[in-house]
C-alpha cells in the first residue's frame, strides 16, 4: 500500500498531517510499539487497528488513540483510506489533562462538531493559514477528543473564576501586543497555561479566537503603515506576517471591506476622503 503523507504543521510540541493510503486491500502490518501519543481521525474508508491484542475498527465516526509504548498494528481490508493525524508532545498533552501526561483509556467517538472542525482545519491549512491559527484549531480539535475521554482531567487547569479568566486574557493581549509573532504553545508557556485552556478562555471572554484577535493586531499594524505612506505592499505583507501580498489583500478586504490599494489611497489623503 502506498502512503502519501502531507505535513501541515510541525514543531516541537505538535504535528499535523493529512494522510492518504492508496492501493488494494492490505493485511496486518508488523507489530510495533507506538513511539508517540497521537490521534488518528479517519475521514474516508475503514482501517483495523490492533493494540495490545485488541482489535478496533477505525472509521469516520471514531478516533483512534495511539498511546505511547503500546504494541500496535494496522490492516486495510478494503483498500484505500484517508485520515488526519495529530501528534502531541508529552508536555502539551499534560497541559491539556491537568498536568498528567498519561493518555486516557477508552473509546473515542468523533462527534459531528469534531468531524466539521477536522475538515475546517484541513481547509484552512490548504488555504495557507499561518501556524498560529493551525495550532489553535489543532489543539481545539484534540481537546474535544480528550474531553470526551477524560472530561474531569480535561477541565482541570482552566481558570476557575471570572477574575482569573479575565486576568489571563489581559495577559495574553499584553503579550501579543508586544510580540504578535509568538507561537501559541510558547504563549501558553509564558502565561503558565495550556494552549487549549488559553484558547478556550480567550474566546469565552472576548467572543473571538486568539487567531482572530491576532489578525486584528496585524491588520491594525498594516493600516498604520499605510497611513505612514508605505509604498511597498509586498514588503508590508511580509512585515505584518501574511503569507504573501495576495493573502494580505484578502484579509484586509475581509476585515475592512477595502483592498490595500484603495486603503492606501484613502489614508494618503488629508481627512481620508
């Protein structure tokens, strides 16, 4: 069987891949220990997984949980399939489970919300979303799965009071104002909070995701540069963290209703009219 793996996100704490297995039906693979904690979310087809001698059907309505050190093997009885793979580092996993990196046991279901979140994540990755947004979406998806397996552990570690939640949000906003290029996992480390709880808390308090808020900071920076007479839109896109000039144009149009050229013309005239 031919495996095509497209890595969408990779850093020290998080790995995300879009995987396509093509070919005729395939028997059991060699038994090997899992070297990571991972989540396998099948999007099309069906795979058999055998962990510690117990066979489990992997299909689009379930999530297979790879537990570090577990002896496992896989089979593709009906041929090709596609799936999303998420790998979490031990510190990141611990932060999402109340400080304990032990992977929760049990059977994980892919809820309709998780199924949609997974595909939105892939759509954004294919559309060149930046690493911050992809990290936030990936952590949120993993958090949904973990909350289903171990709800008490997944809930622990979150700020317990309104005052604590607002204080965390203010600290995140201050950190982003100083350095909007910081990654989400690093931001969580600086604030002493898991990226999962940080993201959930920020959205609950502000009504927008950290990624959306960060985009607004970048848009404001771009507008300020245009007000100052920035002539090079390509350089502006690079300096404000967009994928390219076309990406910046799409974001500015979406956020302000106007493309960069029109904004430059408006901001370059006295009174902006």
